[in-house]
């Protein structure tokens, strides 16, 4: 997998401690808490600890998405190998200010294009909670198809899949 990805408008690079203030803001948005969950990041130090845990986990690949024009951080795209799924799970989250601008699609598409050439990635999966219409729409636009409903820790998740 390529370390840094570039698109026409974006640069997508691995998360670092320098992203702590951005992560603090992102994980405390209403959408993150509603659709992803509270990560208990209540201070900048909590954000640094969260990033440390992400960076130390070999099953996670978090990338920060920045606008090329001004390096402004707008969101994240992730690939996570979850223990309950047979293939990597793609995820994305963007600040509300940048919703509806096509950044999430552009970044997620670039990440998928990068991994589809890796023989280890024959499929890409995604999970979302029912009612997360924006996420569902984006997953379908990316070519993922609904496959199943999962129950995880009492929570219902929709499972989407795309074969490469």
C-alpha cells in the first residue's frame, strides 16, 4: 500500500501526533458520536493517546485527508482488519464543514484504487449503522453492495462488500 496518496484536490497521509487537535475536533462531532461512537476523547492529551493507540495497532491504517490547496485537514479514511470480518473494513469521517463537497468519495476511492492492486485485498468490506444514509449512499457510490446484517455487542450493523 502506498504511504501517501494524492488526488486532484487531496493529499491522504498516515495519521500522526501532529493531527491531535484535528482528531479531537473530529471525534467530538455529533455525526461521529452518533454513527461511530464516543471515543472518550475529552482533551488534547486524550486525542494524543487515541492516535498513539491507532498508530500502534497493526490492524489499523488511519489516513488524514487534507486539501491540497491549503493543507487544511478535512477528514479521515481508514482500513481496519476487524476480528469479526474476513476482509478489511473501509471507513471515513469528515468534518461537517466539508460534507457534501465530494472529499469523502475522492479519498475513499483513491484508497480503494491503491489497495485493489494488492493480492492480499481481494475484497473490501464496510459496516455502518442503519440510518446513516450519507454513509450508505457513499458506500454504494463506491461500488459496495449490501450483503448482510450483523449484530455486534447488541448493535445492528449493515455489512457492505465489493470484490476486486
